[in-house]
C-alpha cells in the first residue's frame, strides 16, 4: 500500500480540512446520507448539555467548530459562552450562526489552537467546558493532551464539569484486528492504518473518511484509560463514561429525552435507523469529568519512559495476555454498562420488530420506532411534574440520576 506524505504540520492539515468544508445549509443537510447519524450525534450532545449544564452557567465551548451547539446553549439559557476553534473559516461561520440566534447570550468567539497554546487566563471561571468530536486530535502527542487539559482546568471552576464526545480507541482497535487488512468500515465510513499491530499511547495515526463529513483526515487513537489518568493529574475525576450505544440505552429511559429524540428526527419516516449508521456511532463515546479542587500542573510524566503498546497484540507474552484478561477494556468494550441500570422501558413499550436483528449481529439496542405518541400516555412520567424547575436547582450529579416512579 502506498504511504501518504505526512504534512509538516498536522494541525495545519486538520484546520485546512475543516476550513474547506462548505456550509450546506438545512436543505443540503437533509439530503445527506448520514442525516440520521448527524441527528443522533446532535441528540447525544443535547442530552449532555441538558444534563450537565444549568441555566445561567458560564460555558467554554472548546473546539466549537462552526457553532453547531450554539442553539443548544441558547435553549439552556446560559449566562455567557466562549467559543474557540483552530479553523478560522469555521470561526467566521460560527460568528454568523451566533448572530442569527433568536435568543442570544454574551459570547466571545475566536480562533486559537487549544492543543498547542495555553490560552489567555479567563476573566472569570466557567461552570462547564464542552468539547465535542475533537479531542482525539490532541492525542498526536502527550504534550498536546496536557496542553488541552491545562486549558480546561484554567477555565473550569472547582466542582465544574468537563464533558464531551470522543473516539473510542479500544473499539477501533478491535474492529481493525477483526479486519483482513489495515482498513475497515462500510459504505459510509472507512478507517485506514499504516500499521495493524503496533500502537502507542500517543501518535497512533489513522485516516478517517465519513460520507458528507470527513475526507480522509488524519486522526489519532485515544487510549481512554490514559485519558482518565492524565485527567486525574489535573484534578478531574471521571463521573460518566458510555459508548454511544450504551448512552442511547440508558438515556432513552427519560421521558424528556424520548421527546427530544423524536423532535430531532433521529429516526426516518419509517421509524428506522440504518445498520451502517449505527455501526459508525459505535466508534464514539461520551464522557463527563468533575473538577474536584484546584490542582497544580504535574511537573513529571509517567508516560515518557519506554512502554508496551496499550493495545496488546495477540502475539504478546503470557504475562501480557493475563493483563489483557484482567483489563475491563478487553475486546474493545468499555466496562459493562458502567454500573447503570438496564432500560426500564425495554419491555414496557410494544416495539415493532427490528428489521436488522439477527443472531450474528448484536443490534438489539439500535433505535427503533417506539410509537410514543399513543403509547407513552399509558405509563406515568419518570419525573414529577415540577422536574423542569427542580433540575435547574439540583447540584451536578455524581452520575445520571435514575428514573423516578
């Protein structure tokens, strides 16, 4: 296979890629082959914002792109927003989107590289930092990951939350190992590696294509246990980790999330979500950290010494094989449901038969048509009637609050 020429600056390459992406508008977006996936990703982000940001919060939208979440922040009635992204054209489009908001909030939007530059100290600390579908680019090097975390903690107040979406490195490696060559995917996406066996904690590059979204852009594997460990060094404690399939299965329990799911048109007119789009969703996960207390930046790194690949090869030694057996991420899967309860509505609703369900693929939890409009009224809402007022007053949760009878 012919090797690609590496750009002198991957940051420049990535910025140019997103600068060249055209603004297609609402009509063009509806014609996309991955419109249901885009709507599902937006639902995940909206749920995170609704659960972990509160009214009158000050928000730092790290890697804000074209401002795709500005409307979600507006609906949340935040106090102010700072939006930063490395792509200058995207920032121009984000400013235009902000100017078109019906309900505005004070905002500062500018171009900067959050992974290579320590941003200027903020005038005040922020309640929430959001980073959506971008942090995997920081895993080009340990220095960039630490610069990113330094910017997060510089902006975030104690007890504030840092949440977002990121690629699931363990799931990607599992799919790669199950492929015949260095490439895997389907008609909507492909991921191509130069090396199928040797991976490192930082700088493990692959090329990602996604229909109507990403054109063979370089990205980097995220070893999430390392992500967690570095976050701890900066005073951030993990309170939620769920891949996108688990995220759906848990949060669809909430009535207001069901309503949001329907309003955002995640399913097509036939009540379906394609198997191929659901496969793409599997390579992402959602996370939430809490900043427990002010913490000085670490002066030394435990990751700079020689180490074995975090994704052990099948040809590893017997000791490494035993470590794999004890690893909760073994086989590319996160911890089993992260201690969360199963979907309490799984048997309550009469779902139609899943057309893609078979014995070879575990697609039982893929979104399907629930018929909520006429069936949901048969069941009491999972929250009391005053929930909308109470949720703005409750403290940040240690974990998602369980449905209430």
